[in-house]
C-alpha cells in the first residue's frame, strides 16, 4: 500500500470514528478506504453519437474510487464530465462498458434495495398525498404496515412535514417537495443514498436551508452518501471527502479530505479557519480562479 493510500485510509478511520484528523489535503483519487461500502473499479463508459455516422462519445475513462461505510462524499466537476453518469452506474440504472461496481460487497448491474436515489426533480405521484407517496415504496416492497406506517410517521416529523402529511405535492413548496422526495427514499431504509443535484433547481436560500436539513438527516441516519453537485460550498459543508473530476472524458483528478469537525452547523463551520481554505483549494482545482 502506498504512503498516500495509507494516509487517506487512516484519515477515514479517524474521521468515521468521530475524532478530528490531521489537516485536509489533496490526494491521489485511487486511495481505497477500509470497510468500503461503495467500490468502483476501472469504470469506462462510451455513448454512441446521436447523429448517423457520428463518432462515439467517451464519457468516463478508467474511474476508480471507494467510499467507506457511513461516509459522505461529494463529486465536483464541470458540466458534461460524466459525474451524473457515474452516479447512475453506481445505482445500477446505466450499464458500463468496463470495470465493476460493488455495493456492500455485491456486484451491481441493476437497481438493488440497498441503494436509494434522489434526483433534482421530485418523483412524487401528484394524485397521492405526501404520506401516501412515502408509503408507496414500502407497499411495493411488501413491508408490513405495522413497520412502514410508524416509520413514515417518524420521517414526516423529522422532515418537518407532519402537518402537510395529507396535502398533495402541488400544495407544497419546492423545498418541501424535495424533503418529501428524500423521505420517500429513507422510508425504504437503504444502506446507500445517491443524490444527483437534489437542490440544484432551488433558490439559494432554500438550497442552504436544505443543506442543513440534509446534514441533520445524515447525522441521524448515517447512510453512506454519494452526492453530485456543482456547488463547492455545498460540497465542503456536507462532505468528508470531495472528489474532483476532469473534463470529458471524466477521470478522477484529485480528492480532498475535508477535515472539519462534526456535528456541523453553518454558524460554526463557515467560521472555521479551514473552511475558506477548502473553498479556495477546490476553486483552484475547478479552474474557478
């Protein structure tokens, strides 16, 4: 094992135990933390051109990464770099051309119950109430009512939606719909939560508020989370690590370990002396300045 890999592995072990580690640093992205929940090994992906005789478009090129159990990892990259495609490959929604994906040690080639996915747009059925939408997946999976109904009631309370449980999606604000969408997934108790720009369509204030809510939810449930985002601030605030992808074809160029204490709140973390440094470091890696 290389020195870099040992260093990052030790950082993950320390941070997941709830203790502060040494200062965060950019590292080679191939580092493999112990106790990986998600393992992506040498993934390639090419799409056929849309026009006749068009050249194939290579989206991902030899992507490898590991995410430890209960770790929160974000992926940053320019539009079109393949980060959303990578997320869908991990979810089993899109096939890949080479390599393999494992979640909880099992190879993934199709959607599996251990993985929940939250997209940018809500997928609630408009003719069902909020409570009915959260219960829908549990009924499709034949989870007994005596288990699912108390679970959903508790989720509605935690998400601040209890008083809107009997409302329909069109009666909710955009932020409330996204909270309900997260609740739909949490009701199924997945081991892994994959999130593709879940707050990207919302205004800045609502997005900031939902970041706080997401962090609170994660700190309570501690699923393994892989988040795709364009927001450097969002990635730093939420994550244990931030992975930076290159322009297409997407490769993992760097990963940055975010050594900020948990539990986190905006009032404390955004005043932390290392917070601005991570923003500057990732901005430079992303070519923002």
